């Protein structure tokens, strides 16, 4: 049996822990189609897939710019962006955490356009409302987490929050990411001093994704 087990149906994630909905596998493990999509970003997709077949827990460095761009946000602010995307917006593409930052996989070209959009809307770095967002596009590369959960031998906390599960995932463009960043920044100033009753109870229903 292949290590890339296909999954179907609705998927959900609770931040910090995994929770299955009714007949719904969680999204913290990539499917075979999701792995194929990730591998297609590299120069040698078959070699990448062969590596994952042998070592599904291995993180891999993949280039940005052709299949996807990546917007890297500080973990807390990134979580707020993700909450806006799923709670009020169209959902998200694949999302991972790596070395204390959240990686949002976005449409190619987002890395080039997003900084100028933030500046145009007066939400750039000088306002300090939106923390520095690192935009990885053509010429850049990112480390993607292990396909199936967290790799004990890999960087601490490197894992998928919304793992890729299709060969053609919907990816947000720069306008959607801008919207989420602005909403997250506005929400930050309204956050109560009292934390939510259960901060691990966030559920991202992937069936809502475009």
C-alpha cells in the first residue's frame, strides 16, 4: 500500500490538535494528489515523489514562483489572517507553520504585487499595523513540512495546518491576502484582554473552500 493514502470528504482542523468531523479526515496530512501538486513545483517532480515515498516524514525545499508563491507571516498574526479567511472570506489554499512563522500558499505573482498593494492602501511596514510579511516568489524557495504530520527529526513546530489535497488547489491572490491582512490588523486592536475559552477550538471546514 502506498504511503500516500488518498482521502475524501469534508476536512477540519482544530488549532494545535487534530479533530475529525463526522466522516471527515483532518487536513494535516497531504493526499497523493496534494503531494503531486507540491512536487510539480520542483525541477524533478518524480525524484521528489520518490523521496516522499521512501521518507514521508522528510521536509523538502521547493522553489516558488511557478506553481505557487508563499506569504510568510508571524505566527500569531498569521493565525488571525487565517481566521479571517475561513470565518469571513473564501477560505485558503494550503497553509503550514515553519520555524515560528505561518506560510500561506498563494497564487503565483502574489509575492510581487502584495507589498505595493499594502503600501498603496497605507498598510505598509511604516504603519506598524501589519507586521512584516515575507513574500516569496520567483527566485525564492521555501521548506515545506513533512507530508504526514510533524517530522520528529525536522524543525520544531514544522507542520501543515491546511495540507494540500488536490492537484489544482484554489490559491488566494494578492487582493485576498491584502483583505485578510487588513482585517487581521483591525481585529488586533479590538481583541479582548480575556482569551477565548478554548483557543484550540478553531475549525477550518475545507468543504467551504472555493
